[in-house]
């Protein structure tokens, strides 16, 4: 099974013995300080507010530590989670109006599936500056998350407080007023994966995300009815570039369709893209008689999955269509597919 690898030629920043992740580099002088902060958060949310139940009273920990001890700390923390968890994945993506693509599982999976994904791509998770990840449970409530700066955030009910503090202490982390990490100064984020162009046997970031969508049963955690940017500004109809995976069962590999469309929401985008990708692979093919019709109706159902749904600016939309020889639409004021093409491996 293909896996991933990081570019070890990237120089790691080390200051006063503190190692930074390969994918996050400070651009200003600083004196890093390991440790953790602790706070109490009262219950919030509640029934009817979003997809999650009310978060109970909880303790909040933010831990800052050198990169060469991060994996060991996270293994210790994830070991206290229950048998079923909700994985979380955040990617600094390519959507023109949203900085981060937030994915979450709406149904819990076995902790072993979550840890298997971490093991398969551990260097990417713990070194790359474009990815954040974690998991949460609701019984008992426990939330462990590592952001793109590799700061570890833990939210836990009181029964876990002592155990978490003992784990932090075992890594020589003590409570201090102000830990100092890379996010304290100007810094840059970068992808650290070896490019498939250099090693065709390795996965690109987009392929890792696709694998995790299946393994962790993730969904894009954004409003499907509206279309807003990071500031909450309503955008109306925008251009979208989508990639749909189509699998018809059996041993044949899946096929991928690239779809350009304009839509007023993610929900409408999914409907348009799935409808387009569910059609005949050869749109010019016609059924030839009753036997062909019987064979078509008896085929197994097609499995479709949205792998990518990025909004693009009008200028980029026109450029992308032009690159494949399709004129830009005279207006972008309708929910409409403008191009679908099957990608060739």
C-alpha cells in the first residue's frame, strides 16, 4: 500500500536545544519556553446549537514542547481515550475564501482505526506545517488536538485532570504563565512531504487526505446551506472546482472526475457534482436493445465520494476553464455545471 515520506533535506530550526517542526519556521528571534497553561472552561453550547451536544465543564491545557518529544507525548495522551472516538483533521487548503478545510467524523470510529492512520503518516502529522489533527469523545468528554504549529490542546472533564497533569509532568512539562512557541512571532508554514514527482511510489497530501476520508469517515465540517467566507460574509454563487471519485465495485480501480460548476452552497455543489459523475462514462453511448437495458439495470450501485470541493475566484475560474479549452460562462449567477471530464491516471 502506498505511503508517504517527508523531505529530510529540509533544515530543522533549533534554538537553545528546542527543536521546531520541519514545517514551521520562526522568522524572528525568540527564546522558546516549554510548558503548559491550564484553565477552566464552564459548559457551553447546548441542545439545538450545531451538530454537537453541550460541552460540559472542562479543564483546558495548552502544551508547548520540543518537536522530538511530540509524538511520544501524543501517544501517551491518546492512550487515555475511550474505544470509540471522533477524528478531526484540519488542512490549510486551496479554497479561495477559507484558509482551513476542517474535517470531522460525525459518527465515532474505533480508536484503533484512528491510531492506524496516525502510524501510517506519522511524520506528516507531526512535522508538516499545513495540517492539524486530533480526536474527541463524548462519553467521557475528552478532546485532544495538535494544531498546525504543533501545540497540543487538551480539553477534559475533572476525572482526567490528574492523569493528564501526570503525563505532562513525565515529559518535564510544568505549568507556567506564558509558554513561548513558534506562534509567538512571525513564522512560515510549509509542506514537508516528498513530492510524488521525485518518488512516484509516495502519496501527495491530497491523496493522504482522501485515504483519511475513508479510514476516519470524515466529512467537511462547514455549512452546507450557505456560502460564506472566513469573516462570515455571504458570497452568493461562486465558482467551484470539484473532484469526485466513482467506484463501481469489483476489482476495477476507481475513476476520478474533475468538475467545474457554479453554485450557491456546498449542498448544491454536491448535488450537481454527484449527478454529473453518476452519468454514463461515455455520454455518447446508447443502449442497444432490451438486453443492454437489462444489463444496465442489474449493475451494482455506483459509489460516489467528494474528494475535493474548492471555491475559486471568478478570475481563477475563467483561467481554469480556459486551460482546458472551455470558454468562461457569460455570467456566474446560476447553479450550473460548466465542465466535467474524467481524469486519466
